[in-house]
C-alpha cells in the first residue's frame, strides 16, 4: 500500500500579503527538523497560465525553476527554506486548471456530460494536489511525508472560491488525520493606547467556517506579541484550543519566524493533529533534522547580531517594490551572514543616474549618484525594456573605473559588455538589439531559436549547464575558484538576448574574459570576469534562484567577500573572522 501523504493547507484572511508564504515555509522547515520529507504547492487564483508575463511592479519577482517554470515568488521561499527542487506543477493557477478541464472536454473525456465548476473543476484541483503532493523533490527520491499547500488570495474572494470548495472536499478524500488547516489572519493594533483587536480574525474565521472549512491552527499576524487575554479570546470565539492560537508578531528577521513558532509549540500541535509520531523515521534522518535546526538557529542568531555592515548598491528598474528583487536580496543576505557581515542595501533607480534626471530632478540625480559612489559593491540585476539601461551602463562604468566590486546578472552582464565595448574597445555605437533593433554595432543580439511573436514561456528558461573554459585565464579566475573549481555548473536562465559571439575575441583581447560558456554549443557567453579588477563578474544566468541560507550562491558570495575585503583571504583558504562559534556550511 502506497504511503499516504499528509496535507497542511495555509489560508489567509482579512487582507492579502499577510505572510502566508513565510508561515507555510516556516512550518515546512520545522517539519524537516523532525526528519520528515516535505514538499509544497502554491495556489494562485489568477487566470494567467503562469507568472511569466506579470509585471514585477504588480506581482513581485518572477521565480524560475529548474524545469523552466515561471512561477510565483513564494516558491522561491519554499525552495530556500526547505532546500527542495520544485517543478512548474507545484504552482497551480486558475488558468492551468481551466485549460486542463477544457482540453479534456474538447477530447471528449467527460463523455457528453455538462462540464461544471463542481465537480469537474474542483476534482481537477484535488487530483492535481494529490499527484504533485506525492512527487519527490529532493535528491534522496523519498516520497514526501507532508505537503504544504498555500492557498493564495483571501478567504471570500470570488477567484479563490473553487479552490476553497476543492479543499473542503479534499479533507474527506484524504481523511481527518491527513488534513490540517492553518488560517493566517490579522490582529491589528489600533488607537492611541495600541489596543489589539480580534474582530477581524473572528469575522474571517466565520467566513471560512461558512464555506465548510474549520481552522485547526490560527496564526495571527500583529505588530506586537499577544496582550494578556487575547489568545483566550480568539480561542473562545474561533472554536480552537488556546494552544492552537499562535502569535506571529514582528520579529528581528523572517529567519526568526520558525523559532517563534517552535517556541509556542507548533511542532507539538502538528504532531498531535496529524499523528506524526506514527511515521517511521530512521535515526540517521532524525539526526539530519537536528543538525539542520542547529544551523538554522545559528544563522538567525547571526542575523540579529551587531555585525560590521557592508553596503551594496542595487541598480535596478523596479526598485519601488523590493519584492521585485526578493531573490537578489536573499542572495545578498545569505552571502553576508555566511561571511559574518550585515548587509546594507542602497536602492538606486537606474534612470536616476542618467543625464536627463539631472535636468528634470537634480536632487534625485545627486542622491542616486551619492548612493552609488558610497557603496562597497555594486549589483546590477536583470530586467526587460529600455528604461534605465543607460543608467545601468553608467553604474558598470563607475565600478570598472574605480575598482568597485561588481556583479552583473543577465541584463547586468549585458550592460557591462556594452560599456566595455564602447569605452575600451572603441565601439562607440555599441548597443543591444533589444533596444535598438538593426543597430550598426549590436553587442547584444537576439537568440536565433527564440519565438519573436509569443511572449509567454518562450525565453531560454530553466537549468542549463555552463562549462568553464580550459584556458589558464579561466582556471585562475576568482569565479572559477568560488565554484569550487568545478568544470561545469548548472544555473537557471531567463533571457531572449545574448552577447554577440562575433565581438568576443576583441573584448577578450582588451581584458574582458569570458571564462564560462554554455556546455551545449560553447558559443554562448555565460560568465565574464575582468582582468586586473578586485571583482568584476557578469553572469548571463540568475544565480539568485539557487541561493540557500546555509549554502550561498558563489557569485553573491564573491561580491560580499570582495566588498568586505575578504576575497583574497578566502581564495587562499584562510578563516574568515575566525572564532569558536558554530560554523555555517560554506
């Protein structure tokens, strides 16, 4: 008999963006510390097939998976917290479900029946959750013990109604001991005296119960810990035990949320509700869980410590919404804490560095340049469209000329190539074909295999191998050593344009070395490093998608080491600010 996966559903009430993703990820981490195998699913009620065509300013970062799936940023949280590799099927959207049902109807799979939301859409949702919940997500190949399902949106939304109904039915399909519902709600602090109010949560739970679902656990977001009597009041009016009501108040960092939940007894409640103690787990796997928890506590402790700060300027196009670059921020945080530094991010809107802003808004122009010039390191992330590109070129120029550590990701690598071609190689008209189609000197060109008409899911997506060149220059490079002197690395991509291979030899002759190229053809430039510079690296892929709290991404690690003056010592194998504390896994 196949093992029955247990399911934890995480719903949200009162407002959107309340923190369901972090609570889902934290719950999964706590279960992993018990030695359990955990997977995750995110349900997004929008009609889009995937997140690939959504604006970062509207919905936050588009996260890319190994299989090329463009998904919601919460799946990035799941991968980072749980150290798993998810697939595009781990992100369910209304568009995917309706497309699947309509395709079946066109094939005649429903045998002439009237196709309806109930039962056909709700059955499709349940079948999808059950199928994906049993898929292995780690190298061990173990079937998940627990699947955490985050239900996007807010209880009561029209869009999420079919998913709520599907979960109501699903609790009976899998059985009482295999289904647990965590409801995330808000306990606002109002008035001059800062009184906590429980009515919004009471109303949200009432709505949920009216739809046929009763919460087993209440996770209450608030600015402050529960006041005296609040837990008991919520317990009485929401019909849950006081021990099942959790205060998820603002804390020092998101890495402290699992600690907060564990201290309030989350593991005991889940063990009792889902009969987790009946699962057989080997001592070796339990020991792995204990080690994971010790490392996580140390990581969170470092986050709270008063460490020396390293300032990194992120020169981007979507800086008004930090979630647009959430994986980049996490990559910097992970690298900083692993080298015992506190990260201080200065957000620089790329267009503010351009001359047009100097005439239009001098104050904004000078403030942007002040942030850039004062930074210990510069990071230029990916992006699409022409706005702000010349500002990114100026940032790359400043880093190159003033020996400031620089990391360019995707478009950030391409603008570094454009800047170098213009100012070092004498190609003054060098441009990207993305912004000047038919330009005389295209330093960046459209990839021949990419579809020019269809936008969704047509880029070069997913995990691709990059091979370091066999030359002495490549083997001496800092980025090669940061990757542990591996001949080949696998990283995730998301792009339509690439460095023009026709100008590579001229760039390399002047000192811009393309030390890594794609392993498939050897003609696509993947990694560049500048000669005679403390750290000037560009990568065509997105290393931020594979960063982990206990295992930072090598390009980010290099940037933080160089910006904090530790890179040379690290490459020589010396200890970093050595002490007798618990060492994180570098």
